[in-house]
């Protein structure tokens, strides 16, 4: 199983905003000053100040100084800074969803080709996939969000007819999140496919370890890379 990892960053002109920048803004908001943020984060005041200046040169005013008085002075965030934080959080949430998408990897030999598509004999069984020209031995990867799970008794109909790869298998593992469940399905000769389903779908399908299930995916969702001549020694 391959899992993709990502680091959230926002690029604005020549400046890149990363998690440390957002943590700095959040610390300024909590403590009400650059000095307080520097102390809380364990960073130097001069370095934080330079970073604020760099960001403001690219993005506009992010902080405003409060004059001293009975309550003392300090620093507060502008609406522009709040907008930047929200934008970063949205981007981070989107990438988190992508990062949780895994890929099933099936190795095999190319058997029959029709244009860009070819049948690859794998431990799961024959897989129709996009295969590079001339490749004989390949690894086929299938993203977990491209795998559709159905009850074994459900026949192919409607859009499901485009799911050219269908495998009857058994649920071997479940990992439930707040809204999404990751499902591992054992298929063929000790092969496995990873799938993502909503928790509602997991309940509807009565998914549990040992339950029979059918895993399907489109030929265009299965992409092969050449491993001809690979030396595994």
C-alpha cells in the first residue's frame, strides 16, 4: 500500500506561506503581541518581526499595532490575516483528504493489448489497465477513492457497466474515521485492494471483517508502470 504525503503551502508571488507562518499568526492572535508570540513559539523576536515584514510586503497589512495605555500596547491581526489563515486551513483540509488516499499495487505480466489498454495477469486476477507501449512486466496502481464496493449479489447496471474490473473478495480490515471508512479487501491469490467509502455506505453494506464484498474500478483508474528487467536481488 502506498500513501501519499503532502505539506501544505500557499504561494503568493515570490513568498511561500507555510505551517510555521500560520502558527506565528495564531500565536500573535492568542498572546496579543509579537514578543508574546516569540516567547510562546520559542523563536526570536527579531526573526518573527522580519517574517511579518516579508509577508506584509507580499500580502498587505496582516498586523496592527495597538498604542499603549491603561491596558498597554500590543499587536492584533487584521481581517486580511484572518482571511489568510482560513484560506490555509481550507487548503490544508483538501490536501489532508488527498493524503489519506492510498494506492493498491498489483504486479503482473501483460497478456493482451488493445490500444492504450492491456490485460495484466495479477495475483488479484486479470486487470484491464492503462499500460505503457511495449511493457511486459508492470506494476498496476489503483487509488482507493476509485474503488467501488457493492454487495456480491448486486449485478452490474447503469454506470457500473463502465467498471470493467470486478473482483469478489472478503473484507479483511476496516478503519473508520469521522465520515469516511477505509476498507481493505482480500481478493484473488493473497492480493488486496484498498477502498474508501462513507460511513453510511459502510453501514448499508454491513461491512465487517470476513464479510463478502465486490470491489470494482474502471480500466482508466488502473495505471501501470513498466518494471521490465527490474533487478530485485
